[in-house]
C-alpha cells in the first residue's frame, strides 16, 4: 500500500507501457558495439580467472555476460534493461560481500590462516630453508615476462656454479625448478644476462623486490623438502628445509627433533609449539562452526565489551540526533521571526559546517581537542586532556557531532516551520494559548511529524558512522584490560579494529561481530520502516 | 513641572519599548551572534593556522605569529605527499562514482515508476531494505574480494582508483528514492503522448523524462559528490600507495604522521579542499537544502 498509494501515478497495466519498437540505426549500432565490448571483456577475462582459479569471480563474470546478452539482445525483459546496471553493481559489491561475511564468520580466516594446510606447510618449509655444506650454488638472474618489475611474477634463471655445460635452469613461484626450454638466453661469465621476451632486473631492482623474492617457493624436483633460496642479487643456493612434515602423525618435526603436534588452540587447529601457541603464529583456513559466535556470546569479557560498545553506539546516535535536532529547532524558532533582519545571511552563514566536507571538519576538530596546542584549551585557557579520558572523549565526540550536524536540522526545521500555516498559530492564539505553550503544544507536534522520518534516517546513519569516531579519536582512549574496544569505539569502529588493527587480525571473529551488527542494523531498518510508514499514514 | 513629567513619561515609554524589543527580538540577535561565533571561530582559526609558518602549535596565541603562504607552497610542492595527485584522484573518484550512480539510479527509478512487472513492489521494498546496510559492514569480504580481483586484473586491485570506484558502486542505487519520487509526480500523460507519437521506451526515458529530472538530479549529484569526498573507511583500507590515495586518506595520514609538525600543512590542505565545496554550496544553496530536506543525509 505504501508504494502504490498514489493511484494517479500508478502505471496502468497496458495503455501506457511502451513496447519495444523497431530500433533505429544508431540505436542498433550502439547496441552491437556495446554487446561486442561485453563479449570481448568476457573472452579476455574468463581464461584469466580460470588460470588464477578465482571461481567466485568467474561465476560473477559469466553470469554478468550471459545476463547482459539475454536482457539486451532480445526485445523482452524491458524492466530488466533498466534495472540491470544498478542491480548488478548492488549484487556484486553489496550482497555478495554480505554473504561472504556470513561465510567467514564460520571460519578462522585471519592473517595467519589464509591458505590451505598444504600451502601453509610448504610456506613454513620454504622459510626454514638452510644452506647445507654440500648444497649447490647457482648464479642468478631474475626476469619478468611483461609483468611489473616491482611485483612480479618473477622467473629465476639459474646456472649451477660447477656446471661446465652452463645449462640454464628456470624456476617460478610454486613450480619445480626445470631446464629452461624457451629461446636461447645470452650467457656472460657463467651468468644469464639477457633472455628474449624477458626483462631482467638490475641489482637495485632485485633489492627492491627482495621480500617478494624471498617468499618465492621454487622447489627442487623431489618434494618441498628442499628448494631454491635467493642469497644475493647474483647468487642463489639450494637449501634444505629444517622442518619436516610427518604425515603419519600429522605433525611438524624440526631437525633438532622438536615435535609440533596438530592440536586445537583457541577456536581452531594448528601445529602447537612448546609454549602452547601456534608454531610461528600460523594456522590454516578451516571451518570452526559456530565457535566464533559462542566466543562472542559466552566469553564474559568479550560479551561485556560488545555490549558496552553497543550501549555507547546507541547513546552516541541518540545524542547526536537529539541534540542536533534540539539546537537546530531552537535556532529555527529563534531566527525564523519576521522581525529579525537578514534572514538569508544568518542562514547562509550558519550552514557553513554543513558545507565543509565532513572528513575535513572531523580532522580539524581532532586537532582542536589536542591537549598541548588545541584551540579549545588555548581559547579557554585550560589544560584538559580531552582524548585521554573516556568521559571527556565521549563529550568531545558529541560536541563535534552537534557542531557538524545542527545546520542540517536548522535548515530542515526552518523549512518545516515555514510550511506550518499561519492560521494554525492564529487559531491557537484565539483559543488563549500563549507564545510558549503554542510552541510546545501546537508547533512542535506538527513539526515532529514532518521531520520524524529524517530524524530516524539520521539515527540509522549515525549508528554506523565510522568516520565520526575514527577520524576524531580513533576510538581512543585505550582502556586497560579491554580487548579491542577503546573508550569511544562504536560497534563498527570496534569491528574495524578487530579486523585490521595492529595486533593479530582475526577476520573470522570480526565477521561474526559484523553479522551481529547486520542483524542490529536490520532491526533498526525495520523499526525505521514502521515509523516512516505510520507517519505517512498520519499525514 | 508638567513638562518634566512628560519627559519622564516619554523616557519611561521608550525604555519600556526598548525592553520589550529586547525581550521579543533582541535576544534572537544575541543567540544568532553566539552561533556565528561558534561556527566562525573554528573556521577563522584554521585559516589562521594555514597561514602561520609555525602552524600555531608553538605559541600560546590564537592568532598567527606571521602570515605567509609557506604551508600552501610546501603542500603543493609535494614534499609531504602528492597532494595534487590526491586532489585529482578525489575528483576522478567523486565524478565517476556520482555519474555512474545517477545513471543507474535514474534507469532503475524509471522502471519502478513507469513500468509494470511482477515483483515490482517486492523489489522496491527489498531495495529499500538492502540500501540501509552500508557496505562498510562487509569490509572484510570486500577487502579479500579485491585482493583476489587485483591478482587477475591489476588495474582493479587494492591501491587502485579503478578498484576503489568499483567498490563504491555497491551504492549504485542509492539515489533511486529521490528520482523515483520526482518521476511519480510527473503526469503519466506526458509519456503516453510520446508513446502514441511512436516513441520507444528508451526515447520516452531519455528525451521526455530525463530533461524534466535534471534539477533533482543536479541536487542529488551534488550531495552524492560531497558525500563521496568524505568516504574514508574503504579508502583507508584499499588505498595504500601514496599515489592512489584520495584527500580523505592522504590528509588523515599526513596528520597521523606527525600531528604537531604537519598541523599548518594539513590546515592549508583543509582550506584548499573546503573552499571550492563551500562556494559551490553557497551558489546552489536553495537546491541543496531542498534535496537535503527531501531525505538525503550527508556523510
């Protein structure tokens, strides 16, 4: 009913719905070019995505191309032609991420656990490569084939130091070292100095790419126990791993005999070091069921912090909306009086905080509250450490919200006041109502009805207003004994910290928090729906 | 005697009028002035900091010790980071995202307002609900999606403007409501006449309705544009290389790098970002206020 409540504008079934007519020539040409481009992109992208094994993106790509052809090649699906572009973006960059987030919340996805168990074991072994007395040494050249010198992918060209035939070997990340089978390279002084089709890195470029080269896993045929390690910009050696994977007992064993058994630490499995922590802080991507949720709901410290952040999120949003509204309303009442001169000038000037981009205002205010040289302390001659104390920081956050937000409310209320007919006020006065009681009994309720949807929308916006916290206080001050929450952290900024903060990124757990936040936002949206709808019925 | 009495009366009368003026009107000016101070002082102060070569951090004075353009030349010179590049990046991102969002939103609004199809009402409700979830709630998934995408297509990876734009397109239908509302208020007879004249549905949209929509679209575009300037969370996560940053990410980094030393330079940047936007706002004030009241909330 909400959406079709205006019968005069509701599309009537047949009469007015246009049909696809015979297409004009320019239209046809545009269509052919467009579909051609889509097909070309698809043909280019699909093999690449298959090569990188990105099945999700492959699915998205194929679905997009097929849908575009089905919708735009035929003369049917007219609404689809208009809805497709926006809906496609919305689906890929809003709905898919939400679904993925829900998926992550059931895993231990994080910095130390991104890859499969096999890949993790291989990485551990690669990193532990050691040079043994009899390990072969190679001359080294590093090349890129069309790729980026700074990012790779790199190919190592090696010649064994003791090989009189100077046979060239080539190795790529994740592949076995093998004899070079491409076009003949140029060899000078026992080292590859040019390869047709490749760009060889200079010593300096190799230094710049050092971290990437060290992370390369080029295996020597016969297993991941030994592999090639870049030693200097001109030299590499074959190293032997000091860590062995004992498949039978599912554990890692080091050369010195230390055993790292596969056990549960926290919510997930990993190879456990003697100190009870995961070996090198590493684990692998695995399903942990609802452990993230149970940790969130049953760990009393975490639950308390989540609830504290939730409470502050509510207070923050309510105070932001309520106080900006009150100030805006008060100013609108004050200045919206025919006896006050220069109405336009007042309004234009007071609009200033609304006109300044929000992030600029927030960053400026973060400086103003600085203890040592901030404007606030200077102006009032005080020495208050605003962001050092939880309560003061919260007050500062709200004050800034008021400064930034009151112009919007002022403008909205002025508009609403001007739309209240004069005879309403006149009637109230005749009934013996005085100025103040007219304001509160007659004007305020009328005004509230017209601005309530905006207030609710503003509340919903502030509920996830990450900028207002991050740009001002970064969620600080840090609280002792709290796990990630700072004194002014709202839910969304707390989750951001959990996911991308400095200490131990735990995407799985952060995703579980995000899912709870989805639910809260959904409830909020439903409430917003109801209020807006009820008000629409009222007016 | 009598004359002096009249004088007192007159005096008393005008004092009473003045008192009444203060009670009824005068205080309004005072409150207005207080608000002007609250709004104006921070703005003037930051302009002062931007002109002060020492960035107003050392002295105890609120006024700049000396007025120079040193901070501006430092910032434009690029020694604190490629400011002009950030400016350009921000312009590109805001323009591209705004234009694409407006196109997607207008097309969808046309379908919802003028075309009949099954699932129309469900679709519109679902959209209303979905758009309430800001995509920052799914930042972790977006992060890994774009890490992947960047491996296959480096131009859409993290630290690229194209990838960032693509990610922001999750809000492609953010402007549907305003446009649909306006479309609903345009009489259907306008398109019916065109259809009888042999216009196709696309011609009805592009030649008849779109021109009527231009004012509301300009307003929405302006609000969306300014909102995107302030986008920070996805930017800070995606744009790690200095050359790919937007103003929001770059200026934040500048300030975090060294709050004291970079204060003046940051203030200069803040002034240079705000001045064009504020001027635009003042010129388009009427339309923007109208659009804001119609339901858009600026970020």
